[in-house]
C-alpha cells in the first residue's frame, strides 16, 4: 500500500523505545576511553583493530551494497544473516500473543520458527499446486492482527520464482508489511524487487551473502526497505550486531564481482545438467523447474532413497512432509564432481 502509515503498524513499545546509544554513535576518533575496551590490543595479531568495537552502522558497507542494488544508503540494513531481519521485523511489527504473520507454505521454515519464538501467530495460505501465490486468498485472510506477510522468491524449497504481477499486487493491496525474501535472487533471471522499495514504503526485500556470494560463514544478511522501516530496524538491533571480520570480508567481495558472476553461471550450467540427468532416471517422477541453486524432485520411495543416500555419505533434504511436496527431495547444486557423485549414488540406489 503506497499510502500506508508505517508508524501505525509499529508496536507501541518500539515506537516509544529510546535505543541504546554508545559514545561511538557520536565519536569514532580521538583518545578512545569510552567503551571499556582493552587498549593494549588483541591477543591475536590482526590488522583490523579487533580490540575496538566495530562501527555501529557500517556505513561504508551499506553504501557499497546500495550502489550494487541501485538504491540509497538509507534503504539498507545489515543483519546477522537474513535470519536476524526476519526476527527483528516480528519484534517491531507483531504484538506477542495478539498479532500474526501470513506465510505461504511450502516455504522457508524460519518464518514460522521466528514467529513461534516471538509468540506471534501464523496464518498459512498454501501456494497452488504449481507453487504460485493465491493472491485473493491471502488478501481475504488479512485482518487487523495480520501485520506481516512473508513471500519468498525464488521460493525455498520449491525453487521457482513467484509471479512478479502477484508480488506487485500484494505490495499494493496488503494492509501491512510485505517481505519478499530474495535469498536466491542472483540465480534467477527475474530482476530483484529491491528498487521497488522506493515506490512501496511497506515493502522489505531480504537478501544475503550466504548464497550467490558463497559467504554463508560470515553470517551477513541485508534488508532493503523504506528509510522509515530501516530506522526502526536500526533502533531495535543489538548495538554492534555486525562484526569487523564479516564486514571486512564483505567489502572485499565487491572487488571480486567477476568471480561472483562466473560462479553463478557455472552453478546454473550444472543445475541444468543435474536436472536433465535426474529426469532420465526411471524412479524420478518429476524434476521441478528451478530459478535457484537447488533442485526439488519427486522420486519413488523418497524416504528410503533419502536414508540410503545419507548412509552413503550423500546428504540431501527430505521435503516430503511439506504441502504439495509428497515424495520430494531437495538437492543443492555442488561442484561438478559432487554432482556426479550424487547422481551416481542415486542411480546405484534406485537401479
Ligand atoms: C529463503 C531463505 N531465506 C533466508 C535464508 C537464511 O539466510 P542467511 O544465511 O542469510 O540467514 C535461507 C537459508 O537457507 C533461505 O533459504
């Protein structure tokens, strides 16, 4: 809703919250005797002044990300993975024991887990059998309590993009905050929705360094949204949530964007190869189209196949308990030799 009043959706205690302030919010240079650090230095040799706390907001890194996604610096929030912004959004917009989020299963499990942790309700509006949104059903299920809608595109575990027209319709009509989780966007041929935050103040786009950048180990996630929502997220986050080591590696990643593109292309080629090979296996009933770095496929005796693969050291994800995913396994695209081993082991099991 472009004319939505964001502040009216924010919990009263968060609106009134006086955030923690450290002296570093005002001064980053000088004789720093304000934060009870160890001025003698770190016991581990390093070039990052690790004996000092990191900057609270990481403006330099936020600027880099903003340039890359062609939005403004004020549109960027950094979290410990994208799991942190998911949790923060619930703490900002959902009154525990009263409000609810809407999710569209089968989808990423953390939305529900974060809601359960925060004692926030979950309304589920299933995707269609083709794994697309039921837009009218979602809108019909909204009421005063449903402040947050979580959408995931490309979706995990189904691997497909959601239709852009549906995303736009929901961003326009949903009377609350619409989150589009784009963890896998760089593997998709669809454009990111990041720039839409300039038009839709209720939109939050989540991205991450964990997938296309190959940096799951640094735990760095991104929320892109209107400056108003970003300000609430900055207000609620822990004072120094992003550590110096992660920020330093993320800055360096932007010097290696050719490698990022090269790796994405390689993963997409391998994905097409694995999908084709899977589709030739007799036991495989369906390989679902993928816009991500993984494949969802339906296979006879899926639970047994999953167990036997694991016994042979090949770990995939059983997704057969998810709606519309009966007998489905999810496999991440690995290195060429890993994919070959997966395919060979699977063939041995099902032949
Ligand atoms: C859709 C989706 N969103 C978010 C995440 C979590 O990402 P991060 O590593 O940034 O916490 C995942 C992880 O698999 C995911 O599949």
